[in-house]
C-alpha cells in the first residue's frame, strides 16, 4: 500500500513556488499517494489568477496530483493587516479542512512560510495525531525583521514564541542550509530532529523550455545578466540599479534583465526611469515552463539579497535553478550561498548591497572568453546534478515520510505487541512452568539466561531466555566450547525456539518487539559499519526478516543486510508475514546453526569471525 502524504502549502502552481507540482509529481512517481491542500492562486500580485474564483472548496488534478484549494483573503501588498488576513484566513481554512474533511494521511508535510501554516499543521497533529514534517524556507522572526515586514519588537517576540510552539509540536524539521540547522539548534531544537535537504529546481521545465523571448529582451551585443524571481524588500534590488548607473557611466555593454513580480516592482520601474537607465530591462512574470528559455538566452544569472546576518545562512532557491541551467552565476549573497558557488566553481562572487563590487564583478564576467563562461556553466550543472538535484532531495523527503508513517503504524503495532505477548504469556503459563522445571532439572540453575543486549537506538536492556547450555568447565575452570555444553535438551529448545518464550516479557516491558532485528552482543556495537548500525533504529525482535531467510546459516554480512532492509521497508503486513514464516520455520526446524558451529560464529567485524557465544 502506498504511503499517503498530505502536502499543506499556502502557495502552489500556477503560483511561483519552490515545492510545488515538481515536488508532488516526483513523490507520486516514487510511489506515494499525494494530496495537496493549498489556497486559490494569488501570489505574488495579491489578485486571484484568471480562471479561478474564491469558493469554499475546489478540487482539481494537475499532472496526476490531487489538489484541494481552500478559501483565503487574497493579498500580498504592503499592508501588514491585509498580509496577516491573507495568512490567517488560509490557516483557518486549512485547519478546518484538515481536522474535519481531509482523508487521513500517514504523514503531513507543512511548508513554511508563512508560520500560520505551521500553526495549522501543529493543531491538526495535536487533534488527529498525524505526524508532521515541517519544511522551513524562511527563518522567522528573523526574516520579518530583516525585510522590514515587521519592526515591532513585541510582535516579533510573539512570532518567536509561536515558532517555538510549532517546533515542539512537529515531528521533524527540514531546512535548506547548514546555517539554518545551526540556528535552530541554538534555539533549543534537538539536532536529531533536523535534516538539511537542499532545494532543487524545476528540472523538466529547464530541460525543455517553451515560449519565445520577449521583444524587450536585449540582443546578443549586450552582456545580459538576468535576475529571475520575486522582487521584494529582501532582494534589495536598488543595489542593482545603482550598479547599473555605474556601468552606464563607464559605457559598459552589461545589461541587467529583471524578470518577475513582487511588491517592489512598480517602485523599481519608476526609479529606473528617473535614473534614465538604458541598461536595465524589466520583464513581467512568465510561467515556469517559459523561464528556462530566458535563462538559456542570458549570458549570466544574478542572485542578490539584502546584506543581513540571516541571509548569510540562506541559499536562495533560484541558485539551484541557475546551476541546473548550466549558466555562470553572479552571486551577490554573503555566506552559505557564496560558499556554494565558490566550492563548485560555478561563477563570480560579489558582496551583498555593494553596487561598486557588483558592477566590477559584472564587467569581469563580460570580459571572459566564451569558453571560460561555458566552463563555469558546466561546473554549475555538474554540482547541481551530483548534490542538489530533484531526485536526491525528494528521496530524502520520501525516506522521512516513510519513517514517520511507519512510526505511526508501529505505535499502533506496539499495542498489538503488548496484547499478543500478554495473551501468549497467559496461554503458555502452564507450558512455561513445565519448561522451567525441566530446564532446572536437566541444565541446572539459574533457569534463565540473562544478558545485557543493545536495544532501540543502542540503549542496553536485559534480555531473558531459557538457558540451553550447561556450565561444564575444563580442569582449569574455563567454560567448555559451546558444542560440548549444548545438551540434546538444549538443542531441542533451540530448534523449537522454545528458549525464546521468556522474551515475551521483554516485549511487554517495551524493550523488544515481536518482530525486528535480533538483539546481539553489546560488544559488537563498535564493530558495525554505519550502515549495519541502522539495525538499531527499531526495537529488536523475537524473530525477524533474517531469521526467516536463513537464520544462523547466513553470514553476518547477509544477516545485517536483511536487518537493514527490514528497517527501511517495515510495515504491519510485513510483520504478519514474518510471524507466519517463523511458525513454518519452527515446525521444520530450519537454519538453527551455522555450518561447523553449535550456534553462530562470533562477529569480529566484516572480515573475520571466531567461534563462541550464546545467541
């Protein structure tokens, strides 16, 4: 059965958005069942797009993805009150729909900004117990302060408190840069709760761009540096106009092309006219499918943000689109984004809000040979493909969704574990008493074999099972080899798996599960590879995938590979299958011992093994 994911995002196609139809479509391709819950498209202009009108609910299918649109107050202007109404109205609609009408998903993904989406997701999680992955694209309240959207310190403090509430309520947080993760950790979010998952680009649109170049697009005699995206306060594009003034005074052939919409467009157009700039061209927003045509026509691509400590830990998402397009970058953002371009060799660096350096860097690009520019573009594209691509990013989100979905399923499974283990202890009470007497009579005391084993996340617990060996020793007091201490009765207990019955008590206590990787010796822990150690991401089990696929006849590497496969693919139905196969294996008494051993050779790492040890 496909894992059902609800994507909660205020903005979705046809609006410009980083995690829109490309994300949803790739999740569907990777086997997820997806429902997008979003608003009616109005960003960034604040007016509802043609072909849409506000109503209580509208369902549509875009590229095979189910999209549910909810009512909101459309606005994206300068008014703080109207902006709050825009955010709060969608959050209210999303909360009501998610609480009362949405088909229950295995996991919910919430896109931030705005913070109100996180609040709605947190409340839905609280009332419906649906795990939430919270994707933070802007760090609030820092971004609000940095962009000037909100300057009241008391209000900023309230926003910060709400953020902390959301961080505590959600199950996992994804951030777009290492700097964001570091900042969240400074604010008390546990490191294990945060994953860095870089943004990606709309690769399909970039691979097959459509549309024609606008008539206003500069000709090839100019060196065309394109900025594509939202034009708001955070982009601080006055610095670009100031650089254009310097370039025009120098008679440079550099020309800036500013493509997109946003709250600052009208003012910037008016200012460019006042400055009589002939080397700045403004183009209206175009569908993402047509952006690729403009990117390919440009000679270099510009990223610019306001100079602010927050933006030093930000990687603007247009960076990935530019790199995927295979064009040189002019990166005018300090910090993580500049480091990305520097490490990949994808372009030229300029400081934020420094018109003089921006102009100098633009001229340096314009002076390069075509081969050098093409080389920069190739490096950008290669780095994107290897580290930032859609496939890599969505696979990481998919792993989180499956993990949280499985965790929810296994919370329910925990109830079954306790119920079945308790019932089994009750039903087998008389056989257990008889076995206790027989073990005491034939093998001696203590009746139970107790040993500390690593459990969930490697935490130690005391495993209990019936002993199957005597304490026979040689003349100097050393225990005899396993083969000599394992009696016919002990061999019967092992072959029938009756020695495992006391572990039902470990299941009731929450230290083990009925199904999971078998708990091995604590001394093996430092010998595991990072991949093998993942077997401890779940509770150990009385039986497991390795036990029904060879048990002790497998090599250690084969057993660990099967254990990790189980961790990545576990479902309630798989557990039922393993329990059924266990019954069959017990009846035929298959795979009890490794060849030439009484039980299983000792694990000494991935290249050697030596005999010994009860398992």
